[in-house]
């Protein structure tokens, strides 16, 4: 193996984009038409190993089958990237720190990388402008955690009553396609624009307001008993909250959207 190859065994599931074929895109470089690699949403599951080799990622499943794909989608061909280029090893290094995977020595045995590549190349070509990702697929694990907590707290109904809407944005979906993060986005016209996001590259939940709606500042300044939430506050609009507080966080957010304050704490049963 060449210098720099790395291998990561996964202990928790994360989003995986499996390459399944190609599609002519709507992008031209001169007279040459760019071809998109088409991906299918799935998961890296516990026990699977990603082989980070020069030029490609290979997912070796527990049953020995091999796929090629990505942990997050690339930017558009003509979209500029600033700063030092990020590598898959950088992403998995952060996932390892967050407890999702661990670097291991090169596994023994022969792996049919070439067969996995040939299967993608031999697949029937998808219709023009299919895009990078096929519709449908399994929900990412962190998205499920955020969605279930938001629904249980009544956040979508609270936002609708306030004249707004809640958007559930999973990894790779339109709006945030080039990140490993998923999010619950609250949009109240003229008021709250707030995202609650999570990524396997970091511990916990990140809360951010794009305008001063007052929610994060209230979490920081009010008695924690009022909201039931504590965290690390980077500013009046950005906070890091532990994952085990996702339910009280969503309850506090639903109350804030509906009433502009936190609900009164429940009285203990007599």
C-alpha cells in the first residue's frame, strides 16, 4: 500500500453516499460536458471499515462486499474552495475523536477494489442532470434523533402557529449538500431564523441564530431551571449543547417560538 493510506473501523452508524453510476450534468467546460457521479444514500454500519486510499474511499462491509463512495458530497465543479483542501482522513479523524470510528492497521486479506469501481462504471447511465444523489434512502441516525425530539416537543406545530415552518434537513439534502451535518431549521418570517444541527464530526448539538431572536441569549442568561438546558455559549447567537439534552432543548425551543419565553417548569407530583 502507498504511504498515507488509512483504515477506519466504525462503531456507530454515519451517512454514506454509495456511488452507483453516472449522469451527464448541465455543466460544460468549453465544449466538454461534465459527468456527475450519482450516489445512493445509505449508512456505514458498526463493524464496517472504510479504506482511505489514494484517490478514493472504499467501504468494506462486514460481509466482505466492497463499495466506493463518499462521506460527504463534493462542491460543484465550478464552485471555489477556500483554504487548505480537506481530506477524508481529516473528516474521519474528527469522527474518531467524537467516538464514531477508530483508526486501525491495514486489514489482512485481498480486497476487490477494482471490481467495485468496474460495477459503477458498468452501471446503466442515469438520465441527464440526475444530480449527485438519488432521491430517497435511509434517514441518517443524528437526523432521526433531532427529528424525533422536535416532533415530540411540538416544535413544528409551534412554528406553524407563529406563521413559520420547521425544515428537517438531512445530510446531503438540498440546502446543505456538502456537509456531514443534519439540522432542524426554524424559520419564522420577521423573527426567528434558527438552526439546531448535529454532525458526527463533533460531540453534541450546535444551536445558531442568523438574526437576534433572543433564544440563545435566553438559554445563557436565564436560570437553567427555566429551560432545563445548559451549554457552552460562544456568543449571544451560538451555543453548544450536550446530546443528552436534545429533548429539553427542543421543548425549550418550542416554548420560545410559541410564547417568547420558556414554559413554567412542571410542579412535582404531590
